[in-house]
């Protein structure tokens, strides 16, 4: 399941200046700037008022009946304000704040404008195409110390330097409220001056697009230019409050684009700015959010050039987690059983492990299907974590093995993700081929034993049930990106759960380890028959090497598990 918002974050962060914004009235809504149509209707009301008429409830219909033609923006202005100075004074009231409005933050740059200005200032965005007449983008950029090249009329476009050479460009395709060539009505929006059209085509050809606050419904000429553009070098990301309408869907499909659901322009650009900044600030050793870590992992897995980056990411997150796990006081492991809140301790471990869960589960899900196989790196990570010795060591026996719980969380997160992608080889490598010696043990054993909930929770009251319940609850959200449906998650978890238990039994028998408590079926959500089917050698875990490739051995273990 692709996270389009995070994909956009990486596209913007890793390709500075490659994406252009296409913004409409939606970004100025928070500033209470009227739309172009709002202005037309209000101008009609003023015309009607001058003639002593009432144009309500449909001002545009009144105008058609009164004048026998559609209302045109320039014609309305000519009627109300014959001179250029009169027109500017009239329009000023729509787009510039009074002192009182300014104090209330009305008709001043919104959070969307300010966060766009941050993206421009830091070089991530250089070109903004807007259908708006207001000057809030210019104001927001000026506050950031950026003076953009503004192209609002054909003469501005003549001889303009190549867009890539400008620090920032605002292309106002429908004009500026102080200019005399505004486009607002349907007829006016049917075509552009050749110089403006040339620049729009250049943007569509050379840049990716991030669309926000523009519906595509009224600007027919702009819509047609998008549909006629043949180059799709970079993607389109189209933001919308809900599902896309038919017009937007057609445009997104033409550009092989991606839809992003948002709550509004303010929150969208704030989140984009914060995520890009998080990636920028996440240098070596800096903490990563689980979302950013997941997206970095997917990017590194799919590009051979990033094999070292993947190794360093897993190594740095592992060592960072080891450092935190070594602090025994952080998790309250010196508290007596009677005074302890087990769920609180488990939640602390879960919180500390979340970022590495995002990395590891992504590695397990994609597995061998990517150029950079993460198998060795992940197994090294697990063995390192399992050896982490808390200081001070747990004073009471019920906490003795609990520092292994983050390793168990990682094993189960990878196992459930790998079950869903049918990456059985990775599960086999983790459970049976990877050995480690925890600080509390004298011998090395496979992770299928030392990381199993029966071992980790051995000293706890009802430890197995508590740990398995906590595992299932804790991993629901991190694995939702792979398993969005609850029913699918439950089934994948149970499949791995049964396989992990069967593997524990098999390993204990093969190693003659009689100290291990063996699991029983009563702890499963589903019947064993619903999760395993070793009736022939075609059962995928057997083909991957489990149970020494023996159907008979698998059935023997299942019979024991039912007991």
C-alpha cells in the first residue's frame, strides 16, 4: 500500500526545484480572500444597486436577463470603474486588508502561504503556477527574504530568463488584481496569450506538479494544456478533501499522478514542510520518525546505489536502540512483581522499538524482490539486540528475559509482514538460521527459541498470554500499511504465530532441549487447520526448509500442538 503523502515528501526532498506548485483559490480560503466568481457576483450586485435593482437570488441570471449577455469581468469593471485608478481602488477592497482585518489576520498570508514560502526559501520549490489574483504568495515570500519573478501579463513573460535560472517564479495565469487583463469568466478562461501559454507548457513539460486548492473545473484552457502535455517525466500529486471528481480524475490519470486526501491547504503544506524538514535534519545519528524510516528503507531497498545507505540505516537504528535498551532504569526492571505494571513496561519497550519495526517489517515484506537484499543486515541487527545487557540487570526473576522483548517484537513484525508477502525464506532464516547468545544465557540458540514469547515471558505470571496479546495489539498500526483490513491482519498474525510455535517445538526436539515449555493450541484465535496445510510437499514453509522439508515431521508437530 503506497503512502502517497510520504512519497511526495521524498520526491520534494530528494529533487529540489523539480516540482512546481499549481494552486488555486483553496490556498487563500483560510485568509478569507474571495474567489474570482465571488468577486464577479459582488460586482453584479454593485451594478444592480446602482440601477436600483435587486439581483438576488441569482445575480448572474439577473445580469443575463438585464443585458442580454453573460457577465464579463472586464465589462463589469468598465461599468463601475472607467479609469485604471478607479478599477484598482475597487478591486483593492477584495484583496487587501483594512487595518481591522489585518489585526484579525484576514486577507494576510495564511499558514499555507507561509509554509510554501519556507519550501521556496530552502530551494525545494522554485515555480508556482496560480489562478489566484491576490498577492499573498508574494507577501509571504517577501517575509522570508525572497523576491520572486512575477509573471501576471504577456509583457511580463516576454524575454523572461529560463525558469530554472530564477530563484522563484510566480506565474499568475489569470492575471493580478492590479492588472487590467484579468481572466475570470468561462469565456475569458478559454485561452491564454501565446507568451503565457508558452510558459505553462514549459512548466508542464519540465516539472512535476503538486496541485492544491484548484479543482480544474473552470479553467478550461489550463485544463486542456495539461491534457495535451505529452511529457510525464515527473509525477503529479493532486490533493483533495475527499475523492477526486471526474475532471480531476481525468487529469491525474493523464499524468500518471497520485491523489492525496487532505484536511485543507493549511494543514497539507504545514505537514509537507515538517516532513521535508525532518528528512533534512535527519543526519547521521539523528532520530528518525517511523514513517520517515519506513520510506527511506523502501527507497534504499529498490536502488542498488543505496546498498551502503541501507546498511548504515539499519546499523544506526540498531545501535541507537541498543543504547536505550541498555538503560535498565528506563524500563523499571528493578521493581518487584507485586508493585509492577507489566503493561507499562511492555509499552515502553514498544515505543522505543517503533522506528526499527518500521525498517525491519519493510525489509521482511519486500524481501528478495528488491535489488538490495536486507537478509544479512536484519539478522545481524537481531543478534546485536538480543545481546544487549541492561544496566543494572533485572533484580527479580520475572524481568530476567524481558530485555529480549524488543527482539521478539521485531521477529513478529517481520514474520507477520513476510507471511502476507509469502516471503517464507526470510522467516526461515530468522527463526532457524540466526543464532545468538542473550546476556542471560550461557549458550547460543536460534532466534526461534530465544526470541519466542514462551522464553521471553518465562518468569512472568501468565507471561505467554500477556506477551502474545501485547504483540498482536502493538503491531497492528505498524503493519497496517501492509495489512489494512483487520481480518487479513488477524489471519497473517495467527499464521506466523502457529509457525513460530511449531518451529520452537521442532528446534527444542532437535537440540534435545527439555527445559523449554511447549505451546498449546488454546492460545490461538483460529484453529490450526485454518492457518497451516502441510498435506503435501507443496506447503510453502516446507519448501522454504522448515521441519527439514518433511511433511510427516510437520504433521507430527501439529498433532503435538493440538494436545
